[in-house]
C-alpha cells in the first residue's frame, strides 16, 4: 500500500514572457526515493525545481510536497525541503565552518532541531577536513559544491531538491558527490529530486527518472524499465529514442 | 602599462555595455536641465527687488540709488529687503568718515533662502559702489525672523542656524544616503554571489530577511554617525581661531525635534526604496546606480529650498508631495507654532514608509523577485532585468 507521495506534480505550466518553459508536466515522487529529472539545457528542469522549492509560482497546475501546496503553504513546504540551486554560492567572507553554523542556526530557529548536531553532520558530509576553517573565497569550485551539498543535507530535510549537483565538477569530485547523495538518502530515508543533463549520472543515482524535453515529460520509469522498453544500453540512448532526437555524424 | 591599458579598456567596455550606467550618464544630462527648466519657469522672477528708505538728501545717496538701478535693481516698497540710507550719509563721505548703511531683511521663514540671497546680492552691490568711495562703506544689518529681530547678516544667520540647529539632522540625511547604498548593495551582493536563491528557500520569514538587512544597514549607519560625532567633538575641542557665527541663534527645541523625526523617517524611506529597486537588479553596480537615482528623487525638495527657488503651480505641488519635502514642512510648521501640521508631515512620511515596506515584502515574497518578469517594458532600458 503506497503512502502519501513526497512530491505530487499535476499539469504544471510556466511561461516566461511568452516562452513556455513548462507545458503541463505531471509526475510523482515516492517517499525515500531518488527521482531524477533528466533532459537537455532549457528543457524545464530548473523551472520545475524552482517551483517545488517555492521560488517560483506556477502559472497553472498544482505542485505539492508531502501534501502541502507549494504556493498556498509555501512556509510549511520550506520547513520540509532543502534546495541546492544549480549556480549556488556560499558567503565568501565566511569560513566553511562558519557558513554551516550560520545555516544551522537559521534552521534551528525555524525547526527546533539541534544546531550542533546539524553542523556535525555537515562537517561529515562536506569532508573538507581542516580546509573547513578557511574562508570560502579560497575554495575551489568542487570544494564549494561539497560545502553547499553538506548545507543542503545536514538539516535532514524530508525532500532534498538538487539542481545539477555535479555540474562543472571534475570526475572525482562528481563521483564523490553522487556517492554521498546516494548514501545519505539510503541512511536517512530522505526523498531526493535531482535534475541533470548527465544521463549516466542519473542512471547511477536514481531509483526512477522522468525524461523532460521542451517543457513536456516524454517518459517516466526506472532506468531498467526504460532501457528495456527502448532496447537501449543506457539512459542516453533512451533519451535519444524517447525524445525522437537523432544524432548526426 | 600594457596590461593596465588592456584592463582599462575591458572595464570601460563593461561600463559602456551596461545600459543602466549609460542611463546614469544620460538621464542627468536630460533630467536635471529639464527639472530646473520646469522649476525656473514655475518660479517667479528672480530679479533683485528691494525697497529703499533714503533719509539722506545728499549727492552720494542719489548716486548710490542710480548705481543700483543701473545694475538692474528694481525698487519696490513691498520687498522684504530694505536699504536704509541714514541722514548724513553724503556728509560722512565728504568729511572722510566711513559712512554706514542699514540693510533690513525680513525672512518669511528660517529657510527663506531666496531673501537671504537677495540681501547678499544687495550687500555685494553696495560694497562695489563703495569701491569708488573713500573711506569704504560699512553696511549694517537688521534681520527680522518671525518677529525676532537680530543685528546680524542674513547669510551668517543661516550659516549659524545650520551649524547649531540643523547640523545633526542634515548629517543624518547624508548618512541616509550612505546607508541606502549599503542596503541596496546587500541584496545585490546576494544575487551576485548566488546566495539569494538558497536564502529564499530557507524556513525563514522573508520579512525577517528584509528587515535584517535594513536594520543592519541602520546600525552600520549609526556607527558611521557616531564616528562623525566623535570627530566633530574632537574638532570642537581644538582651540578657536576666529569668532565664527553669531551667538544666540536658535529656533527652539520643537522645530528641531520635528525636523529630526522627519529626516529620520526620510532616511528609513530612502533605505526601503533603495532596497525595493535593488530587488530588480542583478549586481552591486546596478544596485548602487539605481539607489543613487532614488536618492536624487528625495533630494529635489531640499535642492529647491536651498537654491531659494519659489516654485508654484503643478511643479510646486509635485515638490511638496515629494516625501523629501516633509521634513522641511514639519520644520517650518513647527517654527510657526503649528504643531498639528508638523505632526501631519511626520505622519505622511510614516505612511510612505509603511507603503514601501509592504511593497518590498510583497516583491520579496512573490515570484517577481526570481523571474524579474515584472512589467519592465518601460524600465528595461534603465535596469538590468533577467528574463
């Protein structure tokens, strides 16, 4: 008997000054599941995530997080989620440790969770060692991303919304981050919504995926189901076949 | 030098690519002459109109009046600036004594800068006439402000007044300009540093985020104010070198309290408005240039008052409706003993503050902040809007 979905998206539409970013998408994420939204740049992934993170109101349709409407109950939704934007930054004048403490303090005020415990978990997830006591301004892109991921996960959200979590990272940093997301979700039972245009990443990370193209969801299923359906070797091939794209040369 | 030149060209190109910065150059060229053109056309003639009481029947007094008329002075008995030529003026010159003259000035309010300027211009003409006369003319002054009569030159009176009664509120206003830049930059820095999206998805009230930024800027501004006060105190402890302004110049506690309250509320309004406009910018530079434009809007009434322009008609109404006029309105009303009007001016500013705060919170809470899809068709050339 399936419980209440972590995320319910129904007929979601969003228009940016005449450009339709979302054309009525629908999907559902189960509790504790890692769900991947995959598609090329400009497909509507980030817009979907921003709506679920209460940053953007949809023009049409409905989006709920654990039964709470993202527009009407935005404050309740914010208590349950943690969002990692694609192009996020941390306060450059703070140390990594100071940044985690600052964020934990804000969460602690709102949720009553123990700030020290959050910081302790954040330090573990970030894995930056002594560098955590250096200013963020001195961090590489990979280190900043690890810090931001630690910030997003240390609060033990019920839903983590991660927009291109490994975007622009080198192979080893990207691998480490994927591994941490997967382990954290399994250990803590946290539902995760990941967007990516890296099909192989999503195949490694996600229990189920939705392929989004031109503001429409063209396919949903587990990586195994989709590969079987399209007789494909990997999700990249599934994407090409499902979206009707053809590679030339 | 080569790398410096390359960097210089890159920075200049960046600036010129920014349409808002171009606007900051072009808008003043158009706006300020336009504004002052409108104000000048709405203001009454600024020719030097004085009244003359000639108690001397000698040749030098007649020569002085002729000289003034030839210099474009209009003699009209209704003028608040009066030149009194005492009996014996011509005889004093003939006998080689230093002749004296009296310039009487009646100010309609303590901020009647127009009349102050008239008196100053008359003094300059009298001194120029005196250049050809030996010994030189000694002009004396009699100043009437709301029934109080002082033997002081109007410009020195205003200068002393500004120093004694209005200095702190005016410093506060300058600090307001500084703080509004700081608050505008604080939001823009969140955008530029890509930290705003994270901040907006935290389980923290957005009103708290806004107010946190405002209060931090206010506290910062007060720290700057404290520093300025300390330095002013240090300067006042230095040994005096000259007499300075006239003593005993005061408008009383009430007007200063109302003026200070008005300036403080205007200061908050500047912060809130700068914050509001900075929500639509993408970087610190844009935020600062827009905050600068906002400050100019609130400074117009002050500029008009200090320039001594007498603005009437629709332009006059606009100047008086500008929240920047309210502290002056409160001050002048309180100076005339009309505390009800002074309180109304303060209330007017409070209403503006409430309105702009609500608007800023609404923008912060709505998707407008993220999409910047506000109907910016008319503003797009002025502010950087990401669509």
